[in-house]
C-alpha cells in the first residue's frame, strides 16, 4: 500500500533538487529531465550547475548556499513566483569519517549545518506555500547510517538519524493536508562524498543506480526509499537487536 500519492508521469512537473551539482543529485536531475520534468538544480557550485543546464536544455540552475537562511528564502520565493513546485528534494550533504578519539568540532558542526540546519531553512521557506497550494511532495535524503550508531559515523550518523525522525513527523502533519513526504536512505554510493573512505563499501552503487531507485520510490508512493535492498534490509533488521547483541555484532563485522 502506498503511503504517498503515486507519481505516474513526470512530464511538465516542476521538480527542485537541492544538492544537484554532482553524485546522486545530478544523476536524479538528469533522469527526471529525461522523463520530461521541468528540473531546477541548486548547489553552491554555479559552474557545475551551468554545465548541467548546458547538457539538459530546458532545465534551470539556481546557485545557493543552503546554510544561508536569507538566500534560501529568496530562492524559494523566486521559484514559487513562477508557479507551484510539485516535488522538492533536499540532497545536500556533508560527510567525513570521524571517531570519538579524533573529534574535529568545526567539521562536526559543519555536518550539522549542511545536513540538518539547511533542511530547516528550506522547510520554513517552503511549507507555507505547499500547504496553501494543497499539493506537492517533500523528500529528504538521509542514509542507512541514520538507522543506528555506526563506527566512523560520529558526526554524520546523528544528522541522518534526525532526518528520518523529522520526515516521520512531517508525514504525520502533512499527509492529511494532501502533501507527500518521503525519506531516502541510501547505502554506499560512489560519489565525491564517499571517495575518501578507506574501508570496504559493500553493495556499492553508481549514482545512476541510486537515482533509478529514488525515482522508482517516488513513483510507487513509498515513504522510506531504501537501497540497495540486500544491504539496507540487513541494516533495518539490526534496529531490532538489543544493544548487547548489536554492539557485539557491529564490532565483529567492522573489526573495530
């Protein structure tokens, strides 16, 4: 049973992807453009966005820094003045492995600003208009790292766990008002963010494979879009373990 309205066509739908200069965001924007969506791509890197528009005629680039509250409000107002937004996806993210023995406070707070505070900037600017128009979809990109605490995820994991919780709360408030809400929890995807990992990444996907999973989830009306299933289902099951068993298993699997 679908928890959100199914999206059976993309032709003419206005879709705003925030964090689309590379990786999953760019691949998703490209896929939706190919299906006829009116795609708007945002990120800090204006040159990368311009390259996307050059390769995808009819798309729109809107450079912004999601940690700048005023800039995000201005961008949202600008887009809404041109018409309703059908789907907005927050893909912006910051990731660097961190453990308790090597805390970098500035970088930990950077995770907070990009991965979570930016979402609040977006929601404050966007939700009044979506509620007024009575339709639309908000999608947040979390991670399987948000399911439970994991090694090397000291700064990243808590922000992604917060996004899952936030999406659940948003759904309870917005679904009765006719709006869709989804949370995307990818496993390992080969992107600039994961390129620095010095450990094996099981079931590694390409950005294009991740984009196909995301779009398929939106089309099916899913709330949690998790992938690759052979990896994400295993991590979802780990949420059911008591702490003693969970900690022992994770230490054994990771060698930490």
